[in-house]
C-alpha cells in the first residue's frame, strides 16, 4: 500500500492552485488565475486576489480531483501555503485547507511557498540530489540555496534579494517600456526581435551571491528616458535587459555550484520560464559539467501541485502535522519546508 494522497492548496498571490500527489507522483492539478483582473492596474491588487481565491478554490479542488479520478474522501493529508504572500489571500487558502482536513480527519501541513517551488522539480525529475544548488527566481524572490533533505534539513541561504527581485525588475521595466502586465512574459516575447548587446546594462553585485536588480531597473528607465521625443527601440531594450538578468542569475548559480562542489543546479520559480534564463543556464551548466534541472513551464509558476509535493515529502518523512491553531506568516523567511506559524494573542486580536 502506498502513502497517503496529499492535497496541496496554494493561494499566496494571484493564482489559485490545487494539486494531488502520492509517493512523489503528480495525480492531478488545476490552477485558476486572476491575472487578467489585475492587469488593468499594472500589478496585483490584494483585495481582488482574495476575492478571486474565494470564488475559485472549491472548483479548483474539484477539477484536480476529477483529473486524478479521485473523491474528496480519498485525500489522506492536506498541505497549504502558510507564507510568504498576501495576507488576505493566504487566509483564504488556509481556511479552505483547514475545513477539508478537519472534516476528513486527516493531518494538515503548513508549507513555505518557496519550498514549494523547490519541490516542484521533483514531480518531473524525481528526488532532489543531496546536496543540490537551487536558484529560485520569481516575482518577489531571488535566492540561491544549498539544499540537502528538503523535508528534514534546514535550508542554507548563499544569496538573496537585497531589493528588487528579478521578476519585479521585469514587471517594472516592462511598464516603463510600454509593455503589458505581467512584464516577464512580455519582455521575453519582445526580446526575440531585439539585440541583446544593443544596450550595455549593468551587472549588479558581481562579487557576491546576493542579488540586486533595482540599479538595473533604474538604468533601463534612464535609457528609456533618453529616447524622449524619439521612437524607443523596445525590442533592443527588452533583449538587453533580459540578457543582463540571465547573465547575473546563471553566472552566480554556476559559480556557487563550483565553489561548493555541487553537481546539480535546480532553477525554479516563475522567471525560470524565461527562455533566455533557461538557455543560458543550459549553456553554462554544460560547459561546467553540472546537471541542470528545470521544471516544465506549467510547474514554474505558482500552483497547488508544488505544495502537495512538499506535503508528500513531509508525510513520507514522518514530519509532525501543523497544530490546530496554525496561522499564516506573510513575510516568513525560508528556513525549513514546513511552516507552522501560530498567531500570538496580540496578532490574533488585531
């Protein structure tokens, strides 16, 4: 008999996700996005996101179950994102996950959102090597991590975002360039017609494993301002910006692998879907003799499958479930995959 079927619930931002995993195998998953509702505001509006989760969670869970050919009663454990993310959005997901877990009498696990991105790769490529280097690149986070046993061990941070994350840089510069939201895919599409060497954008923090993209964002804005009254060569700007981001990300990740003697690099998160990040990572890892693992595009962005994958690892590792009064932590640091914050009396009364 196999392990329990784990339902994963993700609602940290503008995607409502549900996934079902057992013994490291993805059985079914579904995602509903409220991105179109945010696009006219140029970014995510927390109230709109929370309301969208309220409407989408029940049908998304049902769709994942239908895809897997399972019933709600087949679920043996529930995992849910408890941070980081938008406070109201996280609360919606946690409330739904608690309701399902308690009604079925099954354990509930709080999961760190970024650990979910790491675990997403296991659904495609199997267990993570111990150790492995993980580069997380998303709208709000850019981190370089040394990961051992994801379910049991503390995660070692080699570098983190000091200001703007890579995805945030893409979003903000895309707005300056007159491109639509979300900026990452728009930059990627536009860059295909441009010259990545056209604009000598800076490469921030060359001697560190930390990341800083605010200066690059400012340089791109100044370059655009310098074309006032003239047609802006958007394709060249997008290609050059994308090249700068991909160069910084992959150069640091490969250098970290070499310094720490790690033979596998895992690149995850929404920006891992960027075509230039993927191709340059492949090129540099091949040259350095490093195995590169990148999840398929459908598992790069926020989804419930990745949260279920963490829950599945925790169940199989015999981890303690979350307490009954588990809460959320919208700004939780990534230390362990399991995240079981409990609201203090002061916070609960606020």
